C-alpha cells in the first residue's frame, strides 16, 4: 500500500483555505493509503509565537483534524517534533543541497526581508530540507497540499533523487496532489494575496474555521469584488468573484462550470448571501465536533502520543536503513 502524508504548521488556527488546500483531499483518500498527518511544529518555529500559544494551537489543530474527519483507524496523527528522526534526516538531506538553491526558494525570498530585521532567517532557509525529510522519511508517494507548497514538493523530489543517485535507491519520490479547485484560496479583502492562518485574528479577509458564524457571514458579505456586476470565473480579471466561486464549488461539491452557471444571474449581494449561508453551515458542523474533542485535552494528548509512537517506529526503521546506506551504521 502506498503512503500519503501532509501537515500544517501550528502558526494559528486553521483557515478554510487550509481545509480546502491540504485537508479535504487527504480525508477523502485516507482509506486508500497508509496515511499520516502531522502538526509541523518545528516548521512553525520559523515564525515566533508565544510557547503558550503554540501549545494551544497544537491541541486546536489536533481537535480540528478529528472534527474534519480524520479517522484514527486509518490515519496516524502526530507532532513532527515528537519524532526526532525528522530533524536527523533533514540534517543529512541538507548535504545534498547548495546554499544558492535554498536561497532561491520562493518562500525564503518572499519572507527573508521580514526576517532579516531580526537577523534570524536560518530556520526559513533550511525549511525545504526539513520538509523533504518529513516526506522522504516515510517513503510517501502522495502529498496533498495547496499551490503554495508546489515548489517545496518539487524540491523534495529533487533532493530524494539526488540522494538516490549518490547512494542507490533509498527513497520513494513523492508526487504533489494539488486540488483542481481552490488550490490557492485568496484573502477576501485582498484577493491578490493568499488567505493565510498567520493573519491577525480580526482580519476581515481570512475565514478561520473557528470564527463565530456571524463574523464569518460579515466577512463574506464584505468581500472585495469588482464593478462589472456579472458572475463568471476569471481569476485574472475578477479575482474576488472567482475566489468566492471556488469556495462555493468546493463546499457544494460542484465544478467551476456548474457553480458559475448556477449563479450567473445573481446579483453580487445575493450570491454573497448564498456563499455566506453555505460556508456558515459547513463551519458550524465542524465546530460542533471540534468542541467535543477540544474539551478533552487528555484524549487529544493520548492521540498525539500514540500517533508519535507509531510514526517513530516507521521513521526509526527508515533512519536505520539510511544510516546503513551511507555507511554510518556499523
Ligand atoms: N490560501 C491557500 N489556499 C489553499 N491551500 C492553502 N494552504 C495554505 N494556504 C492556502 C495549504 O494549507 C496547508 C497548511 O499550510 P501552512 O501550515 O503553511 O498554512 P498557511 O495558511 O500558509 O499558514 P501560515 O503559517 O500562516 O503561513 P504563511 O507563512 O504563508 O502565512 C498546506 O497544504 C498549504 O498548501
């Protein structure tokens, strides 16, 4: 059976974009693969967050994974930092890399100016090698992610391939699985930038799954659109409306053509009312389940502990194999 893996950084609470980009497809397919989903807590440290808040985010994300439909019969949930082999392999993978190529990674280039202010950009710089380790460690074939992670998965493949060339076939090379609809959900107030969970809690353009539904409705009703007054899909010319059409298509399980056709004669206001209604119902359903899980921290900790034990077993076996391959294991 092939392996599927994905993860989320505990840099905030999950947005609708995270669900659409990374979690939805994973859940739909979890029975078809050996499935692992993790909380990328070490990656999360590239952004400074109060330790108390990280702990809270880790528990929130675990509860949200379960509320969204992660099935523990089929999927291992764990914290990246609980399985030390991730860092161990990440370090070894970095030997296959050049400083130049890591400094050309999109994420590093886009965030380094911000981080340069603090003079601490090393975590971001080596992010791709740790991410490669997260995936190669389990010989994962499929990685469901949003569009923003495409280059990181390509880099993972590259690094795995390089390692295989030097030492002989050691790692399975992964494929990304980017959703056809909603690969990059945009901020409702600025549909030129992606919706991101590290946005401030009161950001009107970000739909957090745990937002109060009345606030969610307001955010959708105030989404930026255009002056044309016609509903059709064209992300270049109509980024706001196209973003809402993508969200609606995913929530309603329709194609972009179907959803565009369904709402083509609506006014923007009436269309937004429909989106707000559908999204609120969707979110409420997840929230109901979320609070049941979230109120039982002992259970969540137990889930993470058991998940880490299972992941560690797989990871330590692979690390042994890697160490043997490169001549470190006597
Ligand atoms: N806007 C998005 N549309 C679709 N998918 C998205 N993902 C992230 N943003 C979008 C996917 O969600 C998964 C988790 O990624 P992440 O933890 O990096 O999430 P984030 O929202 O980008 O979080 P941050 O920490 O707030 O990041 P930045 O630094 O970008 O502000 C991944 O599968 C991702 O593709």
